DNA sequence: TGCCAGGCCGGGT
DNA sequence: ACCCGGCATGGC
């Protein structure tokens, strides 16, 4: 079976098992972007607490996060872990947003995908997964998000490319699926759900909906 | 109780 | 071009 066929089958199996995932859980594109930085190597439950702190303090906006003192910001996002480095990364993102797009996400997303992705990657603290998460889930742009779950699931089903770099795995999906923002959105969300609920490290999964493929 | 979580950077080889 | 240590809280 071709990899293209496999990917479609995998998505359909996941969708049937879990239903639509309705990602990203956030009230605004800006919240998505900040959440994408906060969730770096961090449990989403912890990120929710940090986001709640920012909302409660009324500082979850480009203007407020642009002017807030970095130590103060770090205090608010403590529950997300790595709070000092993440405060720095959020400030880097805000400085870049105001220098290049007048502090406006709408203006930022009016730029073309490949150019914007490259520029996002130039921000210290925004790597490939964070950039793609912002582009896909905040900007609704067709770029596939790869994360550790994606690689673990592919690996367990012996579908991980030998060249396993981020861009190689990303191309595996993008080259073998229709360029469809909604599909990219829900597919990645399904993979995260599978990784969270079933496909755990050092444990074989009896109930994995993908086992029919083995 | 230890292991893990929706990564990324910087320095060393 | 890889490899590794550092970053840190909270849930299960």
C-alpha cells in the first residue's frame, strides 16, 4: 500500500475512533500563538494554568505583553515550566511582531506562508513546531505540524522515514495528502490525542485504533 | 515515586 | 552535520 493511502486510512481510523478534535483550544488566534510557545515540551494542563493567569491579569494581548516587564511575565507563566526562558521567548516574539507587523496578527498573517514561516523561525525561541502551530492553528494556513507524538506513532507503525528530520516528516504528510488546512488541523490534533491517550512511551497499546494496520 | 509533557537553543565534537 | 545538557512545573 502506498504511503499516501496509508495516511488517509490512518486519519479516517482516528477520526472514526475519536471524532473531530476541534483544535486549537483557545479563544483567539493570539492565545493560540502564546499557547504554542508555552506548551514547548510541557503538559497542556500546565499551559492552561499559565494562560488563565494571563487572562486574569488582563495581559493576554500583544500590547500588554509587549510592554510588560520580563520578570513580571515570568511570574505569571510559572505553572507552564521553563518560565524564565519562555518569558524571554514571548518577549522576543512581541518585539518582532511590533517591529515588523505593527503588533498586529492580522497584518502578520497577510504575508505569504513560506515567507512568514521563514521569518517566524528567525525569532529566537520559535522553532519549526511552534512556527507551524502558529501558522496552522492561529493563521489557518496549510502547513503540517510535526511533534514528538507524530514521530513516535509513525515509528511504532514503522512508517517513520529514514531521514527523520522535522522537514522530512513534514514533507511525508504534505506530499501525500491534499493541501487542506482543515485536514492538517484535525489530523495533527488526532495524532496528539492518540499520543496522549494511547500511544505512550515504553508501553505497547492494545487499544490503539491503528492496530488494524499491523 | 519517578517519569513524562503538544521544544528549542547553544556549545562541543 | 549531529549530540547533549539545560531549562522547571505539575499530573498521574
